[in-house]
C-alpha cells in the first residue's frame, strides 16, 4: 500500500474556517504572514497577471496545486507549481 504524504498549509487551514468569498478576506490573510514573508504589491500583481492567463486557473483556484492563486501569490517564498512564476 502506498502512503500519501500530506502537506499542510497554515493559510489554507485558516481559509477553510472562513465562510464566503475569499477575496473579501485577502487583506487579513496577508497580514497573518510574517512581514519578511509578504510579497510586495508589485510582485503579487505580476504573479496574478500570469495566473489570469493560465489554463490551470479555474475561477481563482489553481488546478495544479489546489491553492487559491491570490493566497499563493502572497508568500514571497511560494512559487507557481509549474514554475510560471
Ligand atoms: S499558480 Fe501557476 S499553474 Fe497555478 S494558475 Fe497560477 S500560473 Fe497557473
């Protein structure tokens, strides 16, 4: 039997507990990151412009990793799972 290693995302855990549209809570989620982990506004915009044109983007959710594109873009250490950014 193959064992699947689960990955844990602190933000996803928080997001799962929030009802409604994720974009309404984006500022608060961004503020939960350590300051040195926060991507700049310019970097976030650059990343999301790539996601906007990506075939893996389904209504703001990345079909490669299952993350919300906007949330993944917030953390400077995160990357696109297929290295588009
Ligand atoms: S994170 Fe990468 S794969 Fe996912 S939607 Fe954005 S550009 Fe596409």
